C-alpha cells in the first residue's frame, strides 16, 4: 500500500468520523460558549487540526474523542484570551477549566448523556429573530453538515440564496446575545413550527442522503426520532408533533429492508416486508391516532404519516391502497403548493390509474424551474415510460436521472436501470 493510499484512507476516516460527531461537537461547544456561530467555527478548526495531524500521528484509538478534546481546548483558549472572559459569567469560565481538567485528552467521551443539547441547538437556530427560511438553513448546515448546494437542492432554490441566509443568520446570532436553552410556554410555541421543520429535514437527510456513497445516514434518523419524542413530551397537546413522530416511526420501521447486504437501494415495491420493524410501525400508528385525536389529521405531517401508514400496513406490495394514497397527496397538495408533492402524487396516480395517467400529471409539472436539476423527476418519468413499453425514452430518462443524482447509490441505481433496458426498435 502506497503512502498516497494510506493518506486517502486517513482522510476518509476523518470525514466519516466528522459526519457523525460534528453536531454533538457544535452542541457541546454552544453550551460552553453560549455562542452558536463561534461553536461552529471552532468545530471546523478541530476538523482542520485532524486533517493536519492524523496523517503524521495516525488515527487515534478514539477519533471522535480526539476531535472533542481539540475543540474544547480551542474553546478554552478563546475564553482565556481575555475580552470574552469579561463578557461571560465567572462561573462559566470556572466550569470550563474544571471540565478540561477532568476530561482526559484522548479518552474523552462524546457526552453520551448530552441532556438534549442537540434540541437546544435546534431551538437556538430557530429563534424568531431569524427568518423562517434562515432558521432551517442554519440548522441543516450545523446539524446535518450539509453544504449550501445540498441545502439549496432540498429547498429547490439557488445556492447563493442559501449561502446568504446562512451568513446573515450567523451574523444575527453572534450579535444577539440569545440564551442557549430550550424555551417553555409561549416562547416554545412560537418556535415549534420551525423546530419541527428542521427535525423533519434532518430525518429526511438520514432517510435519503443527499450526497456521499451511502443511501442512508441512520444516526441522523435516530437523532431526529429522539428529538421528536422529546418534543412530544414538551408539547404533548400539539397534534403536529405527534404527526411528525408518526411519520418518522412509520418510515424508519422499513429501514432494514431498504438496502441489500452491500448497501445498494431496494425500492419500496421490491422490499422484503418480513424485515420491517412491526413494533416501530405500531408506535407510529399510535402517534398518528393521537394526532387525529388532537384534531391534526388534515395537517402537514399527519397527512404524510397517513401516506406512510398506507405503505406500512400493506402486507404485500399488491395490497397497497394506491387510490387512498393518491387522495392523501391531493389533500397535501391543496394544503402546500409544492412541485415535489405533485411529483409524488403523480407516482400514486400512476400506480392507481395506470402509467399514462401518472405521466399526464407529471407533464403538468415537468417545466417547473424548481425541478430542473431534481433527479427524481426523470427517474419517475423513466419508470412510467418503461411500463408503457417506450423503452428508448425510458432509458434516456434513467440516464438523465443518473447524471443529476448527487448520491452515489442513487446514481448507480439509475445507471443499472438504464443498462437493464434492452431497447428494441418497433
């Protein structure tokens, strides 16, 4: 193995570790410094330190702890530099010093009992002082580690727009002196919708990763579910909280069947349903019933959870109630105008009424600027065209989807589907 190969392995290890520990590094430093943007900056410094040091010293036995220790030391250096000490309570500085003395350099844990620091971080990022759009963008940047281009794709807006939102949000938080805490009462209520949106997007990124070579990021799904359950305890009478928890549980219950032994995606209709976690699905159904009892059955997350429930309760793919799913997507489309919802409705209509009916719905949104670089649009079109026997067109659509896909697993799936089509001239 060459030195270049070893260096590549070390860098891959650093980035893999970073994706897992970055959110907790930011959460821990935010608690210590009471300054979210500064905490993020210092975690980035820790990453740079690892990139510089590990090729020489090797990968530590506990790489996450090494990053945590390095980040804490940099936070302590900031406090020691003088001016910031005058702005912080003396007790905070003493706590920092004591904590640094207690935690060994390379055996430091990653705050296993983090006491909902992640949720506090989300609530801080979702303060009403920031615009609604900026709140979610900032949280996704810090917690998911998504790039501006990936967040832009999630919102179907230009990358420059997302970049500006994040910069402005960090500047606003830095100068605001906001408390780093989980609010209560009215303060909690006014932030709740934004927090739910962030938790929803965190789960989505874990369930279907926007980038990289893995289709799933299970740690993000788990973190989103944990935060959702904490929110259900903080706001037990809010139907949308229960709707979101239901949606996440119902989808996560199918996680084990979504990839094969090599991590390649398995589409819903081809999954081995015996691998689905029926216990988790039942929890999701209970949460969905609770959302309905609180009057939330026609709201955003509950409608999506109802769709997920149609899939999760079908014993076989053939048993799926596609007319009901199409109806639910129509209700969702009336509630929220979104080309992605219409795209999903097209899939349901195609399954319920035939591929031509689905293609007709798809044609209505095909020119939407927001979907121009969205790989699921040509992927769905390819599926309809294949079912209609228009194989040459289907292959072109799958090739277009592969070209647009930013996740390696999805790109490979689209390439396989394109290659599998044996185009015959009629």
